[in-house]
């Protein structure tokens, strides 16, 4: 699959890594030329310098052949505009990250947005799954059907020493953040959890129960 990612952020780096591992072709678009050059040299991903809300820039990124456009900048308006424009120009799926959670799902569906992601549920693994899996109807994260858990990793509960990918399940649980003395960060699938780190997990009730038993 060919994926166009908008915005060079920590999250988009993880998403690009996951999608590359799955064998997808990635193009990333960002306004910052220096960031594009650095990203391209570090990841071997084609980076297009420009404003993703401009048709000519998305066309340069090959949007007409894209299976999905994933807008992951830190600005809601940019993400919505880029995702909608990308869909109009030929992308099969449009996924937008939004920081504001007060939105009208019916309106977004009519506009053409296939999935909306919020920072608390925007783990790389879940985004990659949304892109890779077939979506016959618009998919929205149902905040009422999941629980948010914060657990301190230890040998006793079995979290310390585990890789993120060992704890995630594509149908039921996502590790979204790690919190420690050095701050909060979004982990990658190969990140190993250290003892004493707080692990923030979003999970469906049946999966949440499993984590509580650890």
C-alpha cells in the first residue's frame, strides 16, 4: 500500500516505522525543509517539503495513487484540511488526528473523513491497523467502549522487561504512553518497558480485566 503521512512528529515517526515494517510505501509531507531532510536521511522515507493543504504539494507526494492519507500534525485545522483534500485528490482513506474531542461524527462521515484519532488513542500500532485493514464504513474510536489504565511496571505484574508489541492486541488493547522521571513519551513497538515506569493503556473491558490481574 502507498501511504501519505502529513506532519513530521514523534508519533508520525513511529507510524512510519510500523508501516515500513509491514512493507508499505511511505511518503511524508511537512512545511519544514530541514525536518524533511533529516527525516528522509534517518528513515529512508521520501519526504516532500511543502504545505499539505495545497493540492500541488499532495500531488507531488503521489496522492492520486495513495491508499491512505494520514494527517498527524499538531494542528486540528491542518489535519482536517489535508485529509479532506487528500481524499478529494484520490486517496482511498482519510485519517485525521484531532486534539479537540468535541466533534460531530455524522458531519465528519459526510465530509469524507474515514477515521478520527485523538492523542490519547493515537498509538502507532492502532493507526497502522486502521490503515492496513479494510474499512467498509467510517471508523471512529468509541470512547464509551474502552477503559484507560495506568499501571506501574514491575516484575511482579509482568510489565517490566516487556516490549510494547507484547502487550498490544490489534482488537483490544493499545499502549499509548510511558511516564517516568524523564517525562512522558509515545513508545514504539520495540520499546522495552523499564521497572518503575507508569504504563498508560487503552483497552476494551475484557482486555482491561487481564491487565488488572497482572
